[in-house]
């Protein structure tokens, strides 16, 4: 762990070149399963169409959690899954950005429909529920933060005061439930391990975005405490402990990426170099892990060794976005080096020609598909983060993103 008074300096973890094989991945050198276009647009359009079908699969305007390729033991069915408030919330900014990028105004209408659905789903105390629709609703601090990000962009685009009120109510819930040490233990999701939620730095980021837009007493202070809690717990190697839904000793790349994004964007809004350096240290360690095929492992040990042979595609897409944002914030071109190979790997997992609507254009949970993260499922959040990564990569090549601030993607 770092000492209480000494910030982590990210430069000491940077390498002359990030991209290279650190440990041999069992799938290194394996060709892509599906065709890869150098241009992002064919992949972008296919992923967009998948998100549209995921929303149309529900009767409410919410977006389906995902699509089960085989009989799902929990949902007891194959096919489209129920609406997922958490991921619907942070898909909203992506839909607005896609509306502008593709010239499809109906995507903005879909984003507003999803945002209004989230207002109807908000719990009386201001929280957003954990899990999918149909499960017993209980508050989740993390999910609440993710939906705030959607409401803020919906407010920006529509001016509808209902989105401001929803975000304010959610921010009050979060500020009231965080403990003095910067950890959310109250309002904690029943689906996550208590004490292993360092990824709530992303919730802190949402609070800071709220304070930029509406009156949100206590939001900035709560967020600062959350970010400080994470930086104080970070190891000198950049490792972020206690950061997984179910296996903190081998955390998912997905939740590590959540924590990195929260530290980076929260640090940006606070003007806190320590948080940005903490994000950079972890992001650099993961950049070193990209193999020659553009793969990252789905889980890691605390010394950054690969814990599994399969890839978590959601986490890979999130890390592309994190590296692109680090480049935008720091100006250091080293952050661009892992972007192209990881994006190429992601593109090679996208089946754009499937005749199954729940598969075509979406991104799976794991590669191979039977990996131990949402096995045999195509996921709304994996597809969303894949879209965000391509949009942000296009932006640095000249495409504008007028619908949403770039930081609200990812």
C-alpha cells in the first residue's frame, strides 16, 4: 500500500512501450473468429442495431440485460433477458452520441424513453435498484450512480426538469449513505460483496458530474472521500484491492476498469492529481498485460498475473476508453499504443452476420464464449462499452461528439 501522505506517481509504471507479451496467453496468435473491418463504422452500426433490438425486446423502454444463447439457469429461458436499470442508465449517453454520429434522431428519442423509464423505476429514497426488473427491488449505490450519468445527459438534451429532480434525489441518497471513510456500506447492493466495492469510484464520478449541473449538497464532499479511500488503499504497483463483485482476490477486469474510470474522471473534475495518477498507475499495469493478439485476461492476481485464460470483453472495451481518456487528459501518446490491438480483438468477436437478432452485432461476456463471466451471453453493457471505445477513438481522428461530453462515454 502507498503511505498516507505520498501520492502514487504514474510515470514510474509507464514503459517505453505498453504493447507486448508479458505472459503468454493460451489464445495468443489465434485468428479472429469473425471478420474485422479497419474502419469502425461497420462495427458501430451493427452494435447500434443490437442495442435497438435490446430495447425493443422489452415493453417498457428499458434495455434488456442481454441475450442468453442457451437456457439460462437463473432466467430459466433462452433469449432476451429482462430490463436492467443499471446498464440502461449508462447506455443513455451512448444512444445520444450515436444519434449524432449516425444522424439517427430516433436514437435520441430512444435515449429519452429510457431516461423516463428510469425515473419511473427510481425508488422512494432516490436510489436505483440492484439487479434486473422482476427481482425484489433493493437499493444499490453503484447502480444509482450509473443511472445518474444517463439522467444528466437527458437533462442536457431535453431540458426536462424531471431528470434534474431524479439526479438530485439520487445524489441525496448517495451522500447520505456513504460512510465517513469513503466506503458505501449502507445502500449496498444485495448482489455484491460488502467491503469489496472499490469500483464505487465510478459512483463518486457520477456525484461530481451531478454537482456540476444541479444543486447537490454534500455530493462533492462524498465523492472526494470515495476517491481518497481508493487512493489510500491502492498498492505501490497500481493494484486496486477489494474491487470485485464476487472474488476480490482475483477481481474481474470489468470492475478494475470501473475503478480506474472513476478515479480518472473524478480526479479530473476535482482537479486531484493524486486520483488521476492512481488511475494511470493501474491503467499502465494493465496496458503492460496486452498480448500480441490484443487480449487481456478476464481476472488478475494482486501482482498483475493473469488468473484465468479467458478474456472479459466488457473490461477490454472499458480499458480502451480509459487509455483514450488518459491520452486526452495527459497528452501522452503512450496511452494510444494498446488501443488498436485491443479494439481489433474486440471487433473479431463481434458476429455481425448471425441470423439470431440477440446475437448479431452484440458483444459477448467472455472470449471464448464459455469463459466464466456471463458465459454464453451477449451483453448490453459489453456492447455499450464497445461502442463508446470506437466513438472515442473516432473522435481523436476528427469525428465530433456533440451529443454528450466525451467523459460521459465509458
